[in-house]
C-alpha cells in the first residue's frame, strides 16, 4: 500500500501550504492512529486514521465533486481578467488540487465535474472515447424535423469542420424551441455553432449529464458537492483502466 509524507497528506487535503501544515504537525495538532505525530515526514497510508485537531480526515485516493456551473464564470483554474469556476470553491477545496474536467463556455450552466483523478479526466475529455453528454437548450426559433435530421448526419461548422452525428429531440411538441441535445464530442461552443449553421441561435444552454452521471437537480447555481459512492461508481462505469 502506497504511503505518503504526513505533511503532503495534510496539504493535499487542503489544510494549508506545506510550511503551514509542518508548523501544525510540530505543535502536536495531528494524530495518526491515536498517537501525536510531530514528524512532518512520517509516512501514512489510506488505512491510517489521521486526526487534525479534532477532525478525523476522510481520505481517499482521488476526490470527485459536481458543480451546477453558473453563467458568470469561465471554466479555467485561473484567469487574470475573468471570474473562474474555482472562485466558487471553498479555500480548502481550492487547495486540494481539484481541477475541472473539460469545460463549459461562460454562458452555459449545468453539470461540471471536478476531480484530482487525471486518468478519469483524460478519459472523459479524450475524443477517442466518445463519452456522451446531454444538454437542455432553448432555441430562438422552433426546431424542425429537418434540424433533427441535420444533427443526425453531422453539421458543417463555420470553420469547415463537419461534426460527428449527434442526437436532437423535442420532448414536448407544443414547445418546439425547447430541445434535448446529445453529443459525443466537444468542439468549442459546438452546440451554439451547430444551431448557428442552421440559422438559429441558442438562447439558453445547460448540461444535464456526462456519461452516466446526472446533475443533482437540488444544486443551486454555483453550488457544488462531493459525489456519493454510488455516483462515483456510475462515473467510472465502462472505464476499464480504473475499474
């Protein structure tokens, strides 16, 4: 079983910089398996119980969170001009080395995954794996059967790229401007550009699902939470490398 330095473990948990947590360890504020440990280099494994002050740390190999992204920020870890999705995280979670998986453009709301798991992130963002994402969209004009057919056959975008086949549905025929879209690729502002090629504009866009993981409908805009164990299992289905 892999072991790590105690100061690194506390740092990765978001409890402060390496120098900050070293001070806390030296001052006797950390216990491992019931014993005070004052050596920052003490090696611990995931099976060891680590208590910081009175908090028992629930440690995992990797962490996974979902956010209901708000439409006032960009998907980036930092930016000198724009508000980013990281600004919605608590200080502790910002310090945990979490990063967003893929991206949503600034105006788009909905499901955004954060993790420390680079292998899973690569799987979800690599074009060769064709992970399907589901979106709810509101369009400036009624969507037609011809539009559905165009999505199914691929649409040539403004830069000449022809998209892979995608699915488009009108859940309520009485409201033909409200649609569901399923994509297996993620070109820059792709859904908006697909509809633009059809002479229509997307006025509202929200991602509802990534693979088997669905957005928690109780999450308010900008809120986030850690995935449940069941959601982690759904997230990792059909990913042989991390089964």
